[in-house]
């Protein structure tokens, strides 16, 4: 269901500043909730890796371009 952006803009512009902040906070919550639901809907895979997948992982670990999760978090300021 697509909502007209101009209607949203019109209503948003009528709000007091504090209510605009509340609305933006709520919209951020809705986006985060939708993203979480998307992740929750992904079925868990509980099967062993194939030999081909193991080989690809081994090659990726040897690749100089890979970085640790900690380094990635640091780069993304997380």
C-alpha cells in the first residue's frame, strides 16, 4: 500500500517540533521492527557444510582481503 508522500509531508509539517521528533523515533522503531521480523522469518539451516563450502571458506580465510569481525565493527563504528 503506497501512501502519497505529499500527504505525509503535509501532515508532518503541521506537527509541533516535539511531535515531529516523536514521529521520527516511532518510524525508526517501525523500520527496526520490520528488519527484525525479516531476520526472524529466515529459517535456520542446521545441516553440515559441503566439501565445496568448506573449501571456499578455507580459501576465504587465506585471502589477505578478509578482516575479523572486530575489525569490521571498528571500521563501522559499532
